[in-house]
C-alpha cells in the first residue's frame, strides 16, 4: 500500500510584522504634517488580536488605516488578514474603527474550501478539517500540486499558506 502524501492549509499572521507596522504607523502619526496634532490614534492589542483607530472624523480615520495598510503591505502581511468594522461614534465627537486580526481558518470557511476541492473532482484527494487548519492528502504528489494551484487561484476571504508538504 502506497503512503499518502499530504500538506496543511493554514491561515497565520506574523504578529511581529503587524507590531512593526503598528510602530511605524504610530511614528508617522506624530511626524506627518496632515496627521500631526489631529487627535488621531491607533492601538494594537496583541492578546486580543485587535487594532483600534480613534480619529476626529471618518476621513482622518481612513487616512490612518491607509498608512497602516501601506506598512503592512511593505512587511508582506496580507491585507485580508485584518477585517475592519464600520466606524462607530465615540465620545468627544470622535470616531472609532476596530480591526480584527484573522488567524486560523474558521469552520464555515473550512467547509467551503473542502466543498470547493471536492467539486473539482480531483482523483483520490481527501480533505480533513482539523481545528483551524485543513489537511489535504493524496497518493499522488501531482494531484496535491494541482490542489495548491487551485487554492491559490481562489479567494476565500482569508490568506492561505501551505505547509508540511510531504
């Protein structure tokens, strides 16, 4: 009996890179002439995996988010890894926007990816949902390469990485 080859589909975020982008954004808020003294602020909660932007208006908040997104892109962090909520009115006439850092593949997304792989009718490819990751296995390495190419071509709303290919 041939041994199955497999790989894991995961969604991870390098929090050190997010922290670096956050620090650079904080520095730019103090130095940039159009944001200096505007009352805009950004906070990072590493434990809660949240980013909070507080600004005097929606426009200034969107500028802060743009600066933060630019820093994330420069540090090779996928922008799909942060889900921004709608702006909320805060005290003192300010607005507050929260961003959730997405780590792991939630069950609904995992089921959708599993279904999409099955619908492609790859020969002898098995997908198992294991917590916040998926394990894809097959006797053929070529089929696994085809599955990876298929997953890279799709968009499931979360950044996907492929590891433990054996």
